């Protein structure tokens, strides 16, 4: 029973999907299904109930899943120690990130990492915030980058940076000429927001409520890119991190207008499994992320008018 098979079964069980587990292991769905069937024949037990959607893990499957997690943890610890013995930065770093960090940040970080550690490899997956947390908690990712993370018994949350939130508007919006906007100026305006199940939506709603502001929600999305597009096309204003608007500001499609007399931040955090044993590459990437966090957070807000 090779580590690859145990890793495949762990991922299928965690995602409750052959297709998702196969994708995480760079296999076709048919190959993943065949591997599990071969494993079941070898063990003489049924590991997965395929009659349910999504599929479920049998009682015997849960026992084997516990074994897989333990063996893979020990194998991970062995590889980490082996890397230290070799004194070389090599291996794979699995990173799960929210979309906005990936689009604005990780390409540059990946380039820096590759230049410093050519023998190491980053595998990056972009997910919704709750999926980033799940990927880290289930050990499908070594590190996670997300906003509004809260620690649990199994997951550590490390500070990274605080991103200033501003009013986003198109250059043709009536507020476009302002150098700053008071929260009260947003009252009764058409507003493009986030889906209500996202932490950033709850934070913005709380901010508006605390300032006695009611907006008219005309659209809502689960990612910043769609919100930026809607605002750029004049659907309404929004509140979002200034950092993620740089391209659109440079193109003259969006304005980032500071909030007057108040500050609102999006907290970005690094998350990883508690007592995680990083290989040399993982430790190096974590150090790169945490390098000069104050300088990363202190870049000036750009306002185009």
C-alpha cells in the first residue's frame, strides 16, 4: 500500500468525491476509482459507500482513513527531518488561498520563491475562505492565506497584514470627485456587496450599521473580481480593500476613495495545521510570507480622480 494510494484515499474521503480526489492527485477519475477498488480487494473490505451522493465512508473505511492520516503524518515528519539532514530547500509546498490574494499577490511571491529556491515547487489552489480553512484542517494544504480566520484546536492562525478598506466607485459616479467619503454619504446609495455568508460581508454590514447607514444592495457576489466589474460598469459603489484595486485604478476604471474619520480593515491571515511539520520548502515559503510584513502592509493607498 504505497503512500500515493493512502493519500488518494484520504483526499477522496475528505472531499467525498472521486473526481475531486483524483484532481488533487493528478489522476483521472477512472484511475482513482480503479485504485480504490484494488485497495478494497486487497484489504477484503468496502471502504466507500458509492450508493450515496455525495459518497460516504463506511465504518471500515473510517478505520483505514485514521491509519492513512497517521501514516501520512509520519511520512511527512520523516521527509521534513530528511530535508533538514540534507540541508537543502526542496519539496512541494501546497498553498490554498482566497482568490483576491492569489490574483494580486501570489504570482509575485511565487516568482520570488522560485528564484531563491529553484529545487522547490509551489502548488497553489484558489478557494473560498471556508474552503481554504477546510483544506488546511484536513491537511490537503500545508498553508492557507485567507481573511477573517479564527484559530481552532486543530488550526493555528498567524498575523500577516491589515488591508485598508475604501469606497470603490467608477470615475463617472457622483461621488467620484471626493477626496474622502464619510460613512453617512453612502446612505441610500446603490451598493454592490459580497454574498451574505462571507465574513467580509458581515464585517461591512456591521460597519454600516454602526454608522447608521442603510444602502440599497443591487448585486452581490462571492468574489472581488465580479464586484469590481460591476462597480466599474456603474452598478453602484462598494467597499473593498484598496490593495486589490491597483490594476483597475491604473487603467482608469475604478477610484479608491478613503473613508473619512474612520478606519476599516480586512485582516489577512496565514493558517496552518497545529503541530504541522513543514518540509524545508514549506518553512522557507512561510518565512517569505512573513518577511517584512509591516512594509507589505504599509504601501500607500492610490486614489485616481
